[in-house]
C-alpha cells in the first residue's frame, strides 16, 4: 500500500537523489524504525536509508536537507542529540531502533505514543493522539495549542503512570519536538502550522501498522 503526500505538504519536500515524495514503502521486518515520525517518514520515502541503519552525520544532513530543506547546522545539532542513543564508545552513527530505548531520547508523555510502562513506546497510538487533538481548536495551530497539548499529556501521564519520569533534559528535548512541526510544515517565525498537515503526518504517514511515530 502506498500513501501519497498531499500537494500542500509535498511543496515543503524537495526531490532528492535517493528519495522522492512519490515513492513510499513502510519498514519491513529487517528494517529499523524508531519513535520519531519525521525520521521514520524520511526513511519510508528514501531520503534516509530505508533500512534505518548506519545513520552518520553526513547521511542525516543530506537526508534532512534534501527531504525537508533543513539547514545543515540544524541537522548537526539533531544528529549529535541522537548519537547518544548508540551505546558504543566513540560511535559515529546511530540506527533508528536505538532511539526506542526509554529515557534516552524517547520519553513519557508523548503526543502520539503510549508510555513505555503501558507497552509499546514507539508505535503511533490513535487513542493517545485523539486526546492530543482536543487541544487543536483551529485550522491553524498556534504555539499555545501545541504547548497546551504537551502539558496535558504530561499531566495525564503523571496521573496514571506509576513510573512517570520527566527530567529537565527531557523537558528541553520535548520542547524542541513541539517546535518541530512549525519548522517542517509551518511558519518558523510565528510558530503556526496547518492542522491538516500535522494530522495527516501522524495519522496517514505513521499509522499503527507501520511502527512509526514522534512527537
């Protein structure tokens, strides 16, 4: 099965030598996927290696640059943040599956995933995302709406998860995740993002059967 990106979203994605918005395939049994919907989607479209393995700084910079027009300096920051998930000393790469380890980068109170305490912490969960969407009250999502949804998920997680953990480092990282939709699909200056694009991204590009997330 193939899902095509809507024209309004495809505008934000550039054609790349090894990736295309018109080519899509989910991860197979031997491919790695993690908790980040953006990286999973780039791998599904071929902007990153489809197997999700051996992601070096060069691979990440090229893939995010070609797929989302991200500035190279931003991709370096993102790569360095993800590199800590590789347990090997002096590692120069990471695999998407390494990002699934709880409380390294993956964390409780995701906008679209269950907490690790309740089971799978990296597959998109429609029930969780439906509670998040209650705070999306307009066609253009403002930073306040996204932050309110994030805070609600933290309150909900803390109330029901006896192992709830949310450190200051997690807080900083999760704020970056909330900003990510505006960087990828919206107006980075105002922080506004189209609701349809965001919901399509989570609900169609990352359905449960594909083992994809993120924020």
